[in-house]
């Protein structure tokens, strides 16, 4: 995420970068030491998508301040 945004690792903390999933459960997180996107919760495809063939789990990366 840091590389994709063109930010150095300290800027992730300074800008309050965070990952937000739809709904109550936050499935993804941002690892502060590496800037990698990681799973924060167990993702159960059968529970989320049941009978849907293509399962999509959306999230947003929020960056405070101007880019």
C-alpha cells in the first residue's frame, strides 16, 4: 500500500492511513512496519457469498490530509 500510494513508511503513520471494509467486520489491516495489506480477520467465503459464483470483498484505503 505504501508503494502504491507513493508514501514512505513513516508517512503511513503520520497521515493516519487505514483500511476500512464494508460492514461491521474489518477484514483487512495495514501492517505499519512494512506497509503491506494483511488480513485482520478470518475470511469465510461460504458465509459471505453463499450461492454467488464470484465473491468480491471491497475495502477502502483512507489517507488523512492532501496527497
